[in-house]
C-alpha cells in the first residue's frame, strides 16, 4: 500500500456500525491480524466536507469493539508488525 502519510483524506461519517464494517472488524479480532490506523495531525472542514491529514500510521491488534450508542470504543494492543 502506498504511504498515506502527509496526504489529505476525506471524512466518511455515518457508517461506523454498518454490517460490513462489523464483519471486517470481527475478522481482524478472530485472526489477530495487525491492522493499521491513520493518525491525523490536521483537520479541515466537518461532516461530509471534512478532511484529515495523515501524520503517521500506527499498527495494532484489535481485541474488542463497541460501535453502539454515544460512547463508541475499541480495545487493542500495540503491534510491532
């Protein structure tokens, strides 16, 4: 995958609890495959007109998640991979 660091990416709000998202997260949990998350260092706009600039990528192993209600959360451990 080409590096996303330094690039602006568009926000996609509203799809966090979709069935296909949960299925993919469940796969990462069951296989303990490290996944990368972009950490942003700048924000422009908001909602569907929002953009984030990727400052760096962080690898972690997903252990659990809760995408329901107002207080969404993930539990993960750091990964050296």
